[in-house]
C-alpha cells in the first residue's frame, strides 16, 4: 500500500510540473488538497460477518437522502422482541393527544347506602406508595390521595360496606396465550386490567431491599384490597365485588395519571412491557376500537400506513414484543425510525418526540451499560431500542454519525437456518452500530 501511495504521489507531481505555466497566476487563497477515497474504505463487512449475529436481518437508511446503505434480508419477516415497542409507541403518538391522561374515579350509589365504586381508567402507575417511598413511575397518582378525597367527601355517618371494582375500561382477555406463565411470575408482565396498582408488582417500592417484580393472577382484587386499606377504617368491613358501575352512580372524586408522554418515555427507555400494553389499549380505545389484544395490530397497521411506512409482514400478538410470534421486517422498522428522525420536517412533530425517548448508548435506559471497549467511541451518538427474547436479539434507532450524517437502522440477530445466537449477539450488534457511527454516509456492506 505504501508503494502504491508513493507511486500515485510521483505521478501527481509529474503531471503538476507539466501543467504548471512558467509564471503561476496569483491566487487569492490556497485551495485544500482533495483526499483520494479508496474503494470500500468504510466497509461493514467485518462487523456483519460475526458469527454471533446468527441469521442476521438489517436495514440502514440515510435520513437526509433516503438512500438505503445496507439491506440484508430487510424485507423478510423476523421476530421482533422489544423493538416492537417503537411500533406501539408510534401508533399511540399519532393517535392520542399529547395531554392524554388516565383517570381513576370513585362513585357513590344513591340507592345502595354504604356502597362506592372504584372505577379503573387503565392507570397501571396508580400507586399504593406513601411518604418517601416511590416506584419506577414518575410522580404517579396515589391511592392515599384518592382515599383522602373519598373520606373528605363521605357525608354519611355509616361506614362503607361494599366496594364495587369496575375494571371494564379494557376488554377481552387480560393475558394472552402468546405469553408464558413464567413471564408473569418472573416479573416481565402483568395481567392487563382496567384497575391496577403499581403494575401489580408484589413489592414495587424501589427504596426497599425486598423489592419484588412478581405479578399476581388478579390485579383488580389486589388493587381493591389496597384501596380498602387506604380508607383508614372507613371501610374495614367492606366487601370487594368485581362488577360494573351502576347506571345511577354519582361521581364523587378522581385522580389522574401523568400525561401519556411520560408513559411513552419510560416504556421506551426501560422497556416496560406492562406499560407498553397499557399504552396500546388506550390508543385502541381512543380510536374507537375494543381495548383488547385483537385491536393492536389493525391500529398499528393503520398508523404505519398514515406515516407512509410499509406494514407488510407485521404481526402483533401484543404491543410489547414479548410474544414469540410477533413479526416485523428490518425495512419497516428502519423506515419508521427515518420518519421519527424527520418528524418535525415532515409535519409529524408528535412522532419526532420518540427520538428523545430512545436510550442513548452508554448513557441512558437499556443501553446505559452497553457500548464498552472499542465500541465506547459511539457512546452518546447511537440511539436505540434494544430487545431480547429467547432466540433473538434486536436493536433499532438512529445514529448521529461522525461525518454528520444521521442514519436510521434496524438490526435483528436470530437463531435460525442452523445458526444460533446467545448473549454475545449484544456486543456484536453494538459493534455494527458503532460501524454506522464511524462510516456515516460512506457505509458499505462489503
């Protein structure tokens, strides 16, 4: 290589002598010498050839020009893992107003003295924490506040003897056969119910060493018990009954959740499965569909179509990506990330907000502890939603490349076609994303 460079330099010098006149014309300022770009000078071939990637699916787009820089099985369907959350989030962002909140309400029943109704509004963040204790959710509505308002508004001298728990805000099954039963006991997901406290974690207190993410089989009844206890003696003998709000019920009080944007930011950053499922149902209900598993895919396809993203190959058994049967294409996700990156310019200002929700390599969320060693040079510059289910690792987002280009990407490393993946797929995906940062618009697949 050194010999080649020397030869090129000699030829260039000779040509310069031939072309230079006896008296050179003066110039106002010196011009920079161009740098010769060698073919394949920024190849991703080595990173792509890693056996740790198993059966690889990838798609990379230059955000500004729309040019496809990498396409490996980009149009083939693959399991998604938690990268599916960006589809659910995008659906909610183009469906729900930015100030959307969930409300948990309490009603009295005039012809049933001693009876109140706790009517859920699908707020998984509603918390039983008191004092300085806190959960993973920022400034949630608290049961103690709701109970305090009930006690202040309770005009009867008689105690509360019956609490109707109305969880009909959501419909259909609360748990899908596409999830393992162990996903609940391991703390990955709860039943998705209209009434729920602290996402139904057994001990959600992050200030406690006994924290437990275990989820129960009946979040509605569990929430009712916590609500009853928070009434401080007013409902000691009250019976808890799951049912619907009577038609003659009278509104007493309510508490409201944080805005939907707070939920979206947290769900994407830490990959909260339960939170994402709640977001999906709120979007479906607001769109006039059943707030159930069955509505997630149709609404997502409608949203993607409205954004100009091809939804071919999309299959959603849930909104969180936990189900093994979910399917996306790398092209679809990269196109969606391009829309996110171009959100403001294309008039999708609500969608553009997702870029601020994505974990930042080496800094925040699920990527805080990643991009180490040689990949540390891409810290702060790679934004990405990560994912894992047995047999698949994924990463998708936006890269702020070294050359100033912005690249939208989607990567999936899968056990298939006789190849297998394990934990080493994660750093392999990081290495590939780092290559995007290094190469920018000059990225080549070979």
